C-alpha cells in the first residue's frame, strides 16, 4: 500500500486497526476500497530515477498503546 497506492494508505491503516474484530461496516469499507482499486488501475507512482532519491515513509507503530484511540 505505501509503495504502490498512497491514496488508500489512510483507509487501509484505519481498517487494519480493526482486523481482529471486523464488523459489517468494516467489511463494507473493505469492499469499497477493492471496488475503488478495480476502477482505478491506471493510477500509479512514477519516480524520477535520475535523482537517486527513493521513497521515504514513516509510521507511528505504537498506536495500540493509546487506550483512547479508536
């Protein structure tokens, strides 16, 4: 997701937080993302190889320790 389709990264990350206990609403959102991906196959990331700069991504991996975070 981070290396290929950054436009869905937030939605996929939020859904992953509920992966252990998905509700019907979560499953509907997963299907929505899948339909979106199927309808936008021409979307892509293009990097300029001449600059020798790669993709840098950062994440906050400790979201689970925050009891108030939903």
